[in-house]
């Protein structure tokens, strides 16, 4: 009975440690795009893929123009 | 919010305004991952006279596929003129995802013109938008060109159409 209790406590402890170390991570596989020649006074756009590759939920809080 | 293993798209819109020459922008993505924030980088060569580029001239250099009225406008042709002395292979690099598909000539012979066409997707016909597509050439500089695509939709109200019909 004691062995079961100790094993359970160890398991719960490990889970707690793992949860405390969980971290979100953003991966942008292709992070650069070259438009080449673009006319003045126009709007052009490109779509980047963002991946959540950490072990916790990733929150995108803001995108600031560079 | 992105669950572990999920993906999403981030659209960056670049307004060229009255910039000239090479422009680089690095929008910053702020997340709960914490600092340092990650960046994406966009590079462009803004041209004041897009009707005299080299080795290709795109006409028109901005595509306006606007629709004013009931008649559906879902495609537009454009011309690529090779002003160099060698044949050029054309590769589509980027197109307006979900809005349109672009067909380009495979090769443009030296000194000749070839036609391209943009087809709007059925889902995009009721929408006004500003997007673009990008193609690349196989010249020494592997030159790239981005063509802006704009659509404005204005249809007469249903009641007005009925009145006109009577």
C-alpha cells in the first residue's frame, strides 16, 4: 500500500514539474519574403505560416510593424 | 491562441507609398513565449516607373478587377514583355491564397510578349480586397516582380434593380 502511495506521489510530482516547465514556442519556418520589384503607391501582401511548436498554448499578443 | 502543434497564417500587408529603392521591413510578433520577439522580414525594390522595368515589363503593372454592377468580372489578362536579349523562364512564387489563381507563361522569348491571366475564386467574387502575386525569372539576378491586385465590388441594391427592370 505504501509503495502504491509513493509511486502515485512521485508521478504527481513529476507531472507538476513538467507542467511548470511547459513553455510556448513560436516557429516561423520561412521568415523572409522578397517581393522584388513593386510599384509605388500600391499595397502588396504575403502570408507567413506560424507554428506552435512548444509544449504549452501559444498566444499571439500583437504584431508590430517593423 | 494556438494549441500545441497548431498552425496559423499571418498576412503582412506592405504599403509602398512613395518609397523608392530597396526597402526592408521587419514586423515583430509578440507572443507569450516572451522576449526576444520573433520577426518576419519583407524585402522590396520599390520602383517609381513600373512601366520601364528590366528584364520584364508588366502591363498593366497594377491589376484592378473591380466590379461595379451585376455583370460578373472574375478574370483579367495582363502582358509580360521580355525587354532583354535572352529567353526568360517564369515561375510563380506567391499568389493571393484563397482569392485567386494566376496563370503565367512558362517562357517569354527575348524581345517578345506573353500573356498571363488571373482568375478570381468563386468565394472571392463578393469581396473587396487588395492582394498581390509574385513571380520570379531565371535571369542572372533571379529578378522578382510583385503585381498588386485590387478588387472593389459595388452592386446596385436589389430594389433599385427591380425598379430599373420595370
